C-alpha cells in the first residue's frame, strides 16, 4: 500500500464496461510525510474520498479485489482515508 493525496477527478464518457459506476480520482503519491512525487496517477475510488484527502492506495490484484469486480481493468484503488500519520523520525529517515 501507499499513501497519496487526491488532487482531482477524471470523467470518461466512453470507458470499459467493467468501469461503469466507478469513480476515478487523480492522485499524487507521497514520497515522504511532507513531499509528493512529481507523477500523477489515476485510481478507482471505492470509498468516496474528496480533493485534498490523504488516502491509502492499493495496487495490482489487491486493487481489483477491492473493487469487487475481478474483470475491472483496475491497477490502483483508493481503499481508505487517512486521518493522521505518525512517523518516528529516527527510523528510516522519516520516509513513508
């Protein structure tokens, strides 16, 4: 799992039938507690996260399982909303 921040949404009028009814969000994955990676990614949001929410993200088969549809062409899914992050700064240099 990874932690990301929701920065937007994606709307697609034409998409795979197995994505019908699935909300898609745009994320930036956290590099550490205070810094995000430059890349943006798209994930299925099964919990209803909003812009600026910190979220738990699952990738690969785990993401597909989370959607409840094994045929969905999903590689990433938002599976939780993060309330807070506590990191012992003396362990691993504080990296998430």
